[in-house]
C-alpha cells in the first residue's frame, strides 16, 4: 500500500455496552486509511466525518455536506500521508458500513430501524478507541474533523486525554447549538409519511423525501456558492444540487438521520473542558449559518476558565458550512504548523479580548 491509496476495511467487536445500558451483540466499525503506521504506533491522525457523511470525505470531489477534505489530507498536504497514518472511521450509527439503524439486528434477523438503541458521542468515540487498539495505534498525533466530526474530536480530548496530542475542530463547537441538527422537526416530518412505517421503512422508500431534505440542507449550508465556479448557470447549479441530493439519498438510511440527530442534541462538553490536555485549534467560517463565528466569543471565556490551550481561526470564506473543506487553502498552512509544533510549545492566539 502506498500513501496514494486508500485502504477500506472494517472491524467487528462483540457485546459492546453503550452508555445508556444497551448492549450491541455485534458492533462493526468501517474505516479507511491512508499512509502507514510507524513501529511506535504514534503517528496516527484520526479524521472524523460529519452528521450525514462518511470516509468519502477523503476523496476529491466527494459528495459531503462539509466539503471534501482531500485538499487537507494526502501526500505533501497539511495532514501529510507520507508522514502520518490517517484513519477515517465511519461513526457508529451511520450508514456507510458501521453498525446503525440500517444494520441487521442479530436477534430478529431484520434491520434494526427504530429499534436501534440510543447512542451518545461517548459511544461513538469508545468504539473508535476499540478500533485504534485493534490497529495498534498507541497515540494519536491529532484528532481532527468538521461539524459532528469536531464533536467527536473534542470528545476524544475529554475521554482519552493521555492518548491525544492535538485537536482541531472545524465548523464545530463544544456543544450542539440550536442552529445545528435537531431531531424533533425531523421526526415529526418522518412520522407524517406512511412510507416511514413507524421507523421501519422498506429499502429505498424514503429516497424521495431524503432527496428533498438534502437539497434544503445543502442549500442552507452554502452549496450554491461552492458550485458557482463550476456551474455558472443557475439552472445547471440547481440540476447539480438535485443530482447530489439524489445520490446521497440513495445511500443514506433515514433511521441514521434520527439516531445521529438525537446523539448530536445531547452533546455538550462545556462542563468538562478542564479535562482537555491537548492544544486545540478551533476553526469557524464567516458565512457559516450552522456554527457562526459568534460561537467563538461565547465559548472563549469557557475555554480560558478551563485552562485550555486553544487558538482560533476564522475563515474569510463565502462557502458557509463547506468552508473547512472547500476553502481548505485558507487554513491548510495553519493546520500544517499546528501538527508540526510540539504540543507543549503551542501558544494560544487568534481571538482578541
């Protein structure tokens, strides 16, 4: 395997107990890797994806709602796969190979659907920690990710402070703000549709509704500005947005939307920030409607009171929630410098009093 190739695999763990008390008799975590793990097992970088995406975030031109991170990850890039072993797992509860609502329940022989147990971000991170152990990873040079991936990165810093050297959370926050994912409206919309069937829809039955939801989401996140250079004609952009939405809807399970929305809603680390030992790079974007730069002012006193060594970078981007990936050039060198600096020598910067 070379640094230019992505290795796709999965690991299955037995009898995984969740923080809510439920036990998954079989828990599979799918993942992709780039680069090679060194003999010491300490050159790994965990790249974590957002709410409705997956390890395809590593692919150039990937159909992901936070923008492909291929401009940040690869040979010679900020997360240099000639130096680092990059692991991008599909999170527990998602739709791209890991155990979730679309998986077969061993007890019934049919998909879990609405019977999939509730999970917390702690569960997502704990199963990733199991994967790291199985892969021989002893330390993480960094844990990074956009949006929901940022939630996971911050949770890693709290749960495994002795293992994490650095954390970068982009278009994200240490809690789920009202402007981010919420489950009530989503569940009401699904419950009103007969094809939802009480959370047990037939395969493909939800694709038309999911396509509509995806168009709305991509539009709110800023896809029009992201596509404009390639599709200057408005009608052509609309057609491309519909194509992207339809492609996503055909591969994502509606039950995962609900499970992960509820998981995100419960995420809140504001009372545990003093448990973070790694330096943190927080990256927001000027035009992001989901994680507004106003959040930086809100959480700054909390980070400071907790003694967090944190730095803040605001991307002057028109690409909204896509900015961390689609405008990677705006912070790639900052991320490269962050990774290259000894954690003990990192100095906070970026937010004026």
